[in-house]
């Protein structure tokens, strides 16, 4: 079974220590139990016990320390393991995932820097069980790093003074190293430097959200900075900011996958054991339809996420395909998570509000993930930068097998300049699609063909090319092509049967039609473009027997598979 099942966790690992980390983490949460989990959520309790567990087992240290700064072979930045840990933390609660995620963001500018002293310090702090933070966003400017107001002013003695405010900074209350982004006051050059919450010139203003997590508003007032605290300057600092987000935003999709998987187990158990109108809820045709759709979407989310990780792990200066797949992971998988939760909530209805249910946390937290590390809109616009080469100018690359071996993903911290995204090239997506002859995959291929004709024969005008409202709908269609490609590649790798694969493309056909209709309806869409949009709107191939097999063999069988210890 491709979905995470903590009570029967059988995923393969290249080494025993990696398996031990995951099993111990599952054991920690199961021993705490659902009631304690929910009580801490309702009381907004800082997760000190979780961080003490992380410290004792050196889990963050082993998972987030590049091999050259680790104590032994168990210390490495291994995306395969990071995916798994992301999913487990999301499964038990977004606050636990969040403190891990913002530590990743805080560490990345350190590992990307040339400051060896800072790297050795970070490695020691990780071994000591400390957490980290990423001081990028600001109250007035959000994540608009062009406009950052944090200023570093040179002093006569060769040191600096930092002045400014950072806002929405996770872990800002206890992070021993806050990778803080600003500008030099004299030159305007960008700079990353390290600040620390212990210092008297570091003012922790408040927690700006109502949560167990601490998302800080903090101010630096004449905060002293030395050369030893400087991580990077100029173009290097700019690249570190963007490359950190490129690496870190991928994790948001895994948070959604974990949340949705736990919620799915709760929903199917509730519905399968509840009788209404003299039948079990799961016997109702519309309920079965919602569960099958939710399951297909969830499996697709995980297939895409695992395959995107493969491309992260093989990335190099000559192969930067992951720069497309990561924003797709961020914006598509997280919004699909919202769709899955909506379907499940429509099934269990009022039960989803009950305070003892994991579901009550899930429906709240799932909404946040599309809105972090760049909004959905920002990431759709990023996808559009890759669209010409992706759709029309493929090149050959060697096949990429599953990247599940133990290894340190060093390129992620040595990526170089972030410019030139429009020059990134991709292998032919048709290779994946042509490997299948399934009814809904074939319908989807026809839709993609019409979309390419739309772009070449009814090419958006210069004015449309500057209209974000028009471009967003086009970007959603392009995103679906890449999303489907990686799903199909991984369906072969994981031996996903034809029934599930074609059921996935049942919703892919419907989603493509939905976005085609949105594009049709835009105020600036021309009549010629509208004609192409109408041709993209298709009905999925109906196969009642396939649908029933998916329900009987894959969805309903999840009844009673998992329930968290009370």
C-alpha cells in the first residue's frame, strides 16, 4: 500500500538508522496518544516534549546535517529520508512539521554559505537539539525581498549594527541561529547574517498566530554583527534566499499528504460504521464517489511528490528540471490536499467539528499550506517561465530511476545563480504519456494536444501575456501536464495498477476541463481562443467496473486499517 500506515510501517530504507528514526518518531506520537495531541492543540502548548525527543535521538541532527559536517555516516542531507519524515510529522500534526520546516529554511542559507565557522556552529547546535529560523519576510513587504527594510550598517571598528523588524518568522522564539536577510545601508547590497534570540538587542515582540507554533514578530535594534556572523553578501545572498525557498517549499506538499492520509483513515472508519436511512453511509453512491475521488487524488499527490524527489536528487548544473517540479509540488499538491479534505468533510459533515477528532485540526491546518513559501499564484507564474521549453523544446536526458539510496544531496547547497530559468530544459513529457494506453489517459492526451494548439495557433497576445488573471488559468493547464507526467512515471516505478492509474486520470480530465472553462470565461479571451477552450472540455471515460474495483480493492479496504492510540 502506497499510503502511510503507522501501525504497519513497511517502507524500505537503505540503512537501519533511517528506519529507526522513522519508527521511533511514530512510536513517540502513538505513545503520547490522540487525547494528549488534541489537548496540546486546544491549549496551544509549545511542543517542548517533541523537541526534547528530537534532541535525545539527534533526529534533526542526522537528517539535516550535510555529511561533511556530521559525526558519522548517519548524518547527511538525504531527500529520500526528508520526504518520509515530512510525511510522518504532517500525519500527526502540522505544528510539529512546521518547527522542522522552518529549521530547514533557516539552515539552508548557512549550508549554502562559504562561512565555515557558521557551518560548524550549526552542526554542533543540531547535535545539541537546537532549532533554527529563516528571517526573510517583513510586516510591510511580506516576502518581497526587493523591498526588505532590514539594514546592516558598517561601524568604524569593522563590525556592523542591524536595525529592522522581521515578521512571520517561525521558531523565532527559540532559534539559536536565525538566518536574517537584509541590505547593507551604505551600498544597498543584499546580505544574510545570523542573529540569536538570546541577545538583549533582539526584541521578541509577540507570537502573531493563535497556535502551538511560535511565529514571531521580532525587532533588531542596533544588534551587533561581526564578520563571523555574515553568511553571504550581494548576489550570493540573493541566490541563497531564492534557492532556500526552492528547496524548502517542496516540503509543504508532504505536509498536506500526511494530513490528508490521517484524515482519510478517520473519515472512512466513521462512514463505514455509521448507518443512516437503513444503510451504511459507505453504501450511498455519492459517498462512494467522494471517497474514490479523494483516494485517487491522495495517491496522485504522493506519486508526484516521490517522483519530484528523484529529480531533486539527480539535480546538477546541467539538469535543473526540479525547478519546475518543486513549484508544482508546492502549489498543486497543497491545493489538491484542500480538495481531498473538502471531499472527506462532505462525507463526515458535522463529525469533522468534534474536538476529539484529528479531523478538526486537519481541516484548519490544510488551508495554510498553499499560502506559505509563496502563494499558489506566485508558483503558477513561476511554472509559466518553464512552459515554452517544457511543452515545445524537449531534449534528451538519461532515464532517472528511483533515488532511494543513502546519499548526501550536496548540489542543493551549491546551486549557483538563480537566473536563467527560461533556459532550463526538460525531457519529452510524451515519453511518460505514450507508455500508457488507458481510456482516461488517452482523453487527457487529447486535451493536452488541443492546449498546445491553443498556444501555437491562438497565441496569447502581448496584453494577455501581461495579464496575471489570464496567465493563471493557462498556468494551471500547464501544471496539470507536468503533474500527470510525473504521476505516470512513478506509477510504473511503484507498480500502481491500471485501475488506479486510470481512476486518477478520471479526475485529471475533469480538472483540465475546469481550468479550460475558466480560461474560456476570462474577459480578454478571444473568440478563436474560446473555440480551443471548448475543445479542451471533455468528459472522462466511464468504466463502472473499474470504478467498483477501485472501491472494493483499494478504498473500502482501508476501513479499520489505522486508528491512533487514544
